[in-house]
C-alpha cells in the first residue's frame, strides 16, 4: 500500500463514525418500513438529506459547481452509489435472508481491492491487502453466523443481485476519486451526489409506489426518516467523501467490515443484548484483517524481530 493511503488516527476515527452512522440506518429503516414502502423511504431519505446539505452549504458560504462535467460526475456517482445498489439490495432482500445478504454485502472490500488494482495506479493489490480482506470477510461471516451460509446457492439471482450491489459500491469508491482531482471539496461532493441521487430515484419511487395514495406516517416514522436522512445520509456522505479524498477507495470500503461490529456493540450497550463468543471471535479476525491491510503493525513487528535477531547474532559472535 502506498504511504499516501495509510490512515492515521483521525481517518480511523472517521471510518468508525461512518460505520456507526450506516449501522444505525438499519434501525431507522426497521421503524420506517412498517408504514412505508422501500423506494418511498429511499426517496424521502435522499430528498431530506439533499435539503439539509443544501442549507448547510449555504450557511458555510459554499456553492455547488455548475459545470457540465461536475454534474455528469454527480449523476454517475448517484447511479453507482445509490440507484443501482439500493435497487439490487431491496430486490435481493425480498428473496433471501437479511443475514445472508449482509455476508454477501461484506464482499465489497474484496471487490474494491480488485477494482482498485485494475483501475488505479496508487492502490495496487498486495499480499497484506488480500489477506486482510479475506480475514475481515471470514470475521463478518462468523459474527453474523455461519448458519446463514446454509442457503448459499439457492435463489441464485437474488444472491447475484447483492453481489452486484457490492461491486457497484466498489466502483463508486473508485469513481468518486475524481472529485478530488476536479477540486471539489467533500461537502459540495456529498451535496451534489445526494441531489443527483434524489433526482434519479424520485421518479422511480413516484412511478412504482404512488406515495400520494399512502396514509401519513406516524411521528416515530418521521423521526426515523429524519435520523436516516440527517445522520445516516447527509453526515455520512460528508465523511464518505472526506475519507475517500484522504485515504483512498480500498480503505473506505473497510467500513463494510465495521458496520456489523457497530450494530452488535450498539445492541449490547443500548438494548442489553448479550455478546456471544462468535461475536468476539469475529471482531478479533476483523481487527487482524484491518491491521494486515494497514500494514504498519506488521512492519513494526518485523523490524523488532530483525533487531532482536541482529542483537542475538552480534552477541553470539562476541562470545
């Protein structure tokens, strides 16, 4: 891994925060889906987030780029990062268990490593990266429960849809790198992408869900919609583009490994759920995988071992 892609404490903190924000979206969706259809939830999620980000942009004295190139990039990002994966995941999860979908979605960093190796010059695959991604994936599978893999191979089209969503997320990570080279800061990048995604998804939701025929949601559902829009979308995408700009696509996609940890830890702390042995083992493997991808810990251990070997060799000669 190039030194320009090593993450410091700040970047790791941002990645953990992003995992908490996206992990929390499952709770918000769980509340909202009781009264609203999926595409309507996505439409409201993106629409409310777009409004919030536009207001924040105005308060900060910033403006969205108006050039054709920038907006083509925003719509491309919206397609790869929202419209395609959201649609595939929503359809896929109507046919397979959510636990199996979560495991399949955890292939995103693997796709990111392979795609980045193929399409970039500074995020080439290394043995550490590949080993780290495999360890992380195994850790996610253990945490969620290997019994979820029992249905692997059944409902193949739905499983391929989830894998397609993971690939789309990986491609979005590579595609989104262009905003830095175009000189577009994280906040305008997040705002433009969410606005473009909203424009893409709204006609689809209006056509398929006819939301004007639905009853008005209850207050808890509105609260969940605000949570998923302001926290899990608006704030999350600002962090998304900030991490992408500073740490690269491969590191950004590691958030997929951290989301199950966030969800399980939050459940233990806030809902009194009990941490099981498989959770601790899965977390340990994920931590080991992240350390392998980062590389610095293993380099320090190798240097320390070399110093010890050199010292013993010197003392042996002296004797």
